[in-house]
C-alpha cells in the first residue's frame, strides 16, 4: 500500500511538471537615444522634459520600436529631494507593417533624491505610472484602452575616474539598475514587467550638459507569462540642466 502511495505521488508530480510551461527567452537588439532636460525656474519650482527614440531588430536595429514625449512639473523640497508629476505620450511601433502604431497615454508621478558616499554620487527615484494603452483589434486600432498601474524603482551610481567629485572634463563610470512591476486587474501573468541594467561612462561638457553612453540589458516578461525578451541595447543619453533662479 505504501509503495502504491509513492507511485501515485510520483505520477502526479510528473504530470504537474509536464504541465509547466516552457520558459522561452528571445534575444533582440536595440538602440536608444534620449534627451533629458530639467529646468529650475525658482527656489521651489521647475519643469521636466525627456524625449526618446528607440529602434529594435533581431539582428540589426532596422525598425522603430518606441517614441516617447514626457513633460512634467517639479517641486523642489530641497536641492537633494524633488517631486515631479506629468504626462507622457508614447507611440509603440508593431513588428509587422500590417499592424497600426499603437498610442499610449501615461500619467506619472515621481520622487527623486540625490546622495553622496565618498566619491560615489547616487541618484534614486521611485515612479508610479497609470498607463492607458489603445487596444488593437485585428489589424486596426480599437475604440477603447487597456489600463494598468506600473511601479518603477531606479538607482544610478556615478564614480569620477579622476579627482574626488564629478566635474566638467572628467569621465565617470556609471552603473544603473531599474526594476518595473505591473499591477491592475488586467495583469494576469506578468506582474514582473522588466529589469534594466546599464553600465557605461558619462562625460560632463560643462555644468549644464552631460553625455552618457554604454550598454544596457533589458530583460522583459511578456503578457503570456512564460516568454521573455533579452534586449541587448546600445544607449546614448544627453542630460541638460538649466537654473534660472536669481543668484
């Protein structure tokens, strides 16, 4: 009887393992260009704008993937702590020319803070997004939108390769990681959305303008749950900071 019990457990366990979906990881290549502007208008208030153009392909980055325009309004609690809220308009390009470009409207809120540990400069943010994605029905845009929440936590570390502080004319090593979590009643399998890990260099031309370039791996889970994409991405960002406060 005991042997029969173990046999039943073995068969049930084998059947459960057989029903597990096979995890599939699809490699892709991407190239990202981004522009970030933060303009401080007064002691407490400023504006935010970032623009993105992204291309994708299995072997070559031969087609458009995403375009983003994201303005916002920033409240400076201090020089190291700021709150931003805004709107983003996103265009998602399909993999097939038979499908339409899908628009997304995104409301977002963010708290960001800076800190320093010795020569290491840290920037962190926590961002929430309310995403309204236009549905696609067949090969045309539908009349309604799918909605979900998304939460993002980002940490970026910069380390000057010469001297004690980040300053114009000196290269910095950059390491960054950002994790994305989905929420909402329409999210079934992909509560984990994606992780972005970046390593590269930054170069401040002056106090207002900095370039950042390097490699990013974007690991993303697809809505069906057992399919993932691993995107090997070359990334070039330009950071532009303006300050119009009275001296």
